[in-house]
């Protein structure tokens, strides 16, 4: 048998199932509201994620602060989460900002098997700058927001997205997701013909986009 050993980065942040924050003192909690009080620097390998959201019904407000990587990895892993809002953050120097797929370094005790698909999440008013090139349909590298099969009824609104690779931007093969008032620079919005998603008032390099639902 050919076994592949994947290194799991130790410096990750977790918002755990009970709501506690682990791995940083720069995210403060007040009930279901989590706010960044400072910029956060990350270093995660390709295929791994930095922040794991393991609870539902919360709001994360960046208050204009920056989460900055070193050119690889994913900023936030939102696998099978429900009603989570992430807003007002700057994401820089990752090769993916959000995905709903599977990171290689999911903590062993994170509970997600058997949960329903991720639904009713919101990604609002963030600035996202992504490095790297798109590497394939199943790899989040090069995509700012990677909405794969486990993402439904997601609202992506008011974000500014810049990607190194013009083939990147947002990839959506989920279901019934909505994209409104997003600004794409040197990238775009890629929707599967079967996902039944909708887009309104988005621009690509200053030009309005048209979405035809047939």
C-alpha cells in the first residue's frame, strides 16, 4: 500500500462546537458575536486551513482587520456549518479564503460526519486577495470562495475579490446560492449549470455581469 503522510499545521484557530475560541487571543466573543480586535497572521500549508468554524448560528465581524497568510492554504474552513455570517474582514495572501469542502488538517475531534449540508451562511463585505493558480475542479487553490456540493442557500454580498488567476474568483457547484453586489477584479463568477444559483449587480473589471437562468 502507498500511504501519503500529510502534515497538519499546529498553529490553527478553532471556534469549537461549544463556542469557545482556541488558538488566538485576537478574537473576542460576546454571546454569538465574535470580533477581531487586531490583525492575525497565519502560516498553513497547501491543502490545509487556518480557522475552523465548528459551531452554528454565529457572526464573525472582522471590524476591518486583516487575516494574512504566507501564500498557501485556506483562511476559513466552513464545512457543514449552519447560519454563520462572516463580514468586514480583509483576507490576504492565501490561495483560498473560504471553502465548504475538506481540508487535510481537520482536527480529529471536530464533529462534521453525518451533519446536513452547510446552509444559510453569509459572506458579507469582505476584501479578498488570492494567490496561486486554479488547479482543478476539486482543488480550492486559486479560488476566493469555493462553494462545492456541501453549500446551499449561501449569500455572498458586497465583497471585493482579486485573484492571481483570471480563471479564479468564486466557484459554485452548490445549490441555490446568491451573489449580490460583488466586485471581481481579474477573476470571475463560475456557476454550475445545475446549481440553480442567482447573481445580481456583480461587476467584473468594472463591467456589469449578466446571469441567464435557463
